[in-house]
C-alpha cells in the first residue's frame, strides 16, 4: 500500500469531482424536464405521439450510454450541415456533448419513472378535483404532478445514483472527470488499487449523500396512507 | 451498404464476430455474477452480523462505484495481482491475462452485485411456511434448497434477473476500453479506418437494440415457463 500516493492524489481527485458534479447536476436538471415532457407525451391518447415517446425511451434505454456519447461526440460532427450552424459551437465541445448524451439518457429513464407514477395516481383524486370545479390545467399542475413526484422519489433516487456512475463515461471523450483523472493517475503510477480506493471512496461518499437526501425527502413528503 | 459487406471489402463479418463476442462476454459475465451471488446471498441472509457486513460491503461498493472504474482496476491491476500470487509460488515470469477474462471478470463482479440483491429479495419473499414444511417433511438441506426453494425463487427472480441481464449486456460496451474486440471496439476501429463514425456507431446502437429486443423475447418465454401453475 502506497499511502503517500493516496494522500497526494486526493486533492487532484477532489478537483476532478467538481467536474463530475457539474456534469451530473446539469444533466439531471435538463433531464428532469425532458423526462416530464416525454412522460406527458406517453400519456397522450394520440397513438403517434404515444409511440414516438415510447420509441425515444426504448432506444435510449436499450443501447449503452457509451454508444450514445460516441454518436453525439464523434458521429454528429460528420454531418457537414451541422458544422455551419450555431449548434457546432456546442457540439465541438466534449463537455456539452457529454451533457447532451447524459440528458437524453436520463430523460428516457425519468420519463418511464414519471409515467408509471402518473399511472398509479388513483382516478378518484382527479375526479375529486374536477367535482370541486378545479380546471384541468390546475388539476394537472397542482395535484397530479406533486403526487407523481412523491411517488417516483425512490425510483428517481436510484436513477440519480445510476447517472452519477454514468458520468464516468465522460472520461472516454477526453473530459477529465473523477474517473478520467483516476485513470490518468493509474496509468502513470501503475498503482491501481490505491487510486481505486480513493476514487471509489469519493464515489461512495456521493452515493451515500444522495441516498440519504432522497430518504429524507421521502419521509418529509410521505403522505398518510 | 457496401460498408457492411462480408469479406475483405466491408465490415459485415467483423461486426458479426464482434456481436458474437459481446454475447459471449455477457453470458460469461452473467455466470460469473451468479457464482458471486451464490457466495454473497447466503452472507447477506446470514444470522451473523459480521457475515452480513461482508455481504453488504460487496453490494454497496460495487453498486456505488462506476463500472468504468472497476474495469480500470481489473485492467491495470489484474495481471499485477496474478503475478503477485504467482510469485508466492515461485513463478516470476511476466503473466498477461487475456482481455476476455479480465473483461468478463470485471463485468461479472458488477453483475454479481445486482444478482445478489435480486436473489436476496426473491428468497425473502418466499413464505416462511415453505421452509418449515420442507423441514417437517424431513427433506435434507440440499433437497430443501434445490427442490423447494430454488424453483419458487426463480419464478420471483426472473423478471428482475432480466433487468440484470440488460444492464450486463450494456456494460460489456465498457470493456472496449481494454481493447477486447466486441461491438463497440469493432465500431471504433471501423469508424477510424473509414472516417464514418456516425454510421458505425449508429449501427452499433442498432445491434445493441437487436440484442436487448431478442433477449427480452426469450426471457419472457422463460418467465411463462417458470410461472406455470400460478
């Protein structure tokens, strides 16, 4: 065991954790809206809209995240037309490509989580709202969405942790996130176990925090059964 | 389409063999995972706190750390660890482990953590009376497990194991970083040599979708088979 290496690599790895957290928070924030949008489309009665939303979630859940990042980072640059538009400023940066890929991926999972949460809302709740003369729009925003969010908290907590692990793939498109820096230190020092313990410890610490925050929120927003 | 032709002009046969490699790694990893689950599930269900701790340590660490980091640990540390063990037995030559073994071990340990959780949940949801009834009938421990508990457990575990299979199948794409030529690595090579990454990575996505689709269909059949009588 090389404890000196563990101590000297800690600040470098903690610095890289900031990149990981930035990637994670940006993609979760955007992914939540995307997921909500597609969950609403899934509940639409129009079969084409419904199938479109299903196709989106099926494709992004059925392929590895690595393929998705590579298509966006390496693949999209190939389209000549894209290079002439303003999008190119975003797509040439690995940072934004990673965020786009993570957002699309987590959006697909989130849409499934929210859809099933919407479907478990008892029809009586919506009917109660209607009989009180509340408009459909307000029933949706003030009644259905809050209940759905509460229902989906446990599953969404898992998704946050999965996404946190997913951000490690940013290192494959040259971003120096926690895994990227860990790999760099391993390949220069050939001390995989020491670096794994430190980097893995940081990841576990983040998992621990997320897990407990979600648990706290579940308790706070639990409704009486 | 000529990019996908079989033979020397296209990448069809290479991608076909790469797909077989992905399937082989996934199946091996799944079995390695079952092996780990077989060890750690009893630990997690044990009466003894220390054994619980060991079981929980395994599942918590593996499920809380990115797959890629575990793969790097195996990729860079695997041959070092084997050589260390070999040196104890007086063998000092350089040993290189095959990328297939490193990959399926790494993915196997990851999928084992998920399988352990699935088996634990399945065993816990079997009615206590089943265990007691088996005991009362004088069936030995071996028979209790294989003839009474296992068939009931499989019925409960198969839907969740199918999720583990999907995760494992998708995780195999990550071992492309170790140089094992599976779908992702082959697409990377093809994309590099033809300068057509969009086509090859999209095709890789199609291959993965195909694999997940077919395996879902097969698992559904298994599910029907094991839940007959319910």
